[in-house]
């Protein structure tokens, strides 16, 4: 490769990120035939323009750390993908089932799709989910109690966790704010992460509902490692590389279409 100008290097870096999602300093230095110091300076300039996010020894296209946003704002993002994910998740509910539903906007999409076979018992963390399911006379709902988070309109805390000691369900349907292949599953709130951990202990199977924007992201509170979950339902925009890596780790992944 010929020696590139500053602007040409920057264009090359951004195009590589658009194609791959991330790239290391060492690889860029080798590809562009410049020093690692030069690449780090380039990445610093591009990060200052909010065009990428620097991590240890590499760069990615977006900031992986997620801020807590109100549920009404999050519900506007990827509505069709969430609807399809929710519909598939609802198909996993069996006749006379007992399930747990955690919080998150994809859980709202799931609740709207649930048409129980026989009688269904649901333990719910989110008040919005309870409001949707309460319209169906064939669903018994146990609403967890505790501190209500304003941003998610869901409960967290010791009271909710204590209630779960008395229950055992077939499945937990759980939303997340981030799925990092190395770090695991996260949410933006530590108390919510703690409740999710307790909910996992009360379920025989953990099913994660996550649109493709959640991959490669991290929230403040870690829920669990990847190997602690059984099934991920996502949308068709998940990268083939991520899909392959998840399946290689023995996680069942469904692309809802």
C-alpha cells in the first residue's frame, strides 16, 4: 500500500470499522505501513470528532457503554425487530406454563404477543408488563414488589428478590442492555442486574430477548457470563461473525424474522 495522507488514513480507518466493527492498533499500523504511535494519534483525533471510540489497543465504531434511558425513549428504537422477537419468544410458552418475565421494552413486546394455551402463571418485574397481561383472564400474575425504578417502571431490591425464593418456573424471559462476548450480559442498573441474577436461579431455562443493537455493548451492572444462559432470540441484523461465535459456545440462537 502506498503512503496515505492524514485524511486518507482516517477514511481507511473509518471504512475498516464500518466493515469489521472493531480494529486493533497493531493491525492498522501494519496495513497502513506506519508506526503504532501514528495510528494512536489518528484514533485520538477521530475520537475527538466523536467518529469512533478508543478501547485498549483498538478502536470500535460506537461507545460500548450505555446510559440509562427512560423506557418510553427506548421503546421507539427497533420496534419491528422487538415485535418479531417477542412473537417468537411467546411461541416458546407451553400449555399451563409458569414463567418469569424481567424488565425492558422487549418484554413489553413479548407481553403483547402472549396468547396462553390453557392457564398461564407469570411472575413479572415490570409494571407495564403486568398492565398488558392483566387484560387476559387466563393469566395469573404475581407482581414482584419493591423499589420502583422510574426509568424502567419496574421493581428492584431486596423485597422483590426475597419473593422469588418461593417460586420455581420453567423459563425466564430476560432483556439486557448489552451483550459483550467476553464480558457477558449487562444492564445499566446494578440493582436490576442483581434481581435478574435471582430470577435466573428461579428458572429452569434462561431465554434472552435482545435486538442486534445490544451486541458489543456494555452496561454498568453485570448480570452473568454468556455460559449462564440457554437461548438468545435476536433479529436478522446480527452480524454473521457474532452469530457464529455464540453458536460455537453452545448457545442456542434464534433469528426472528
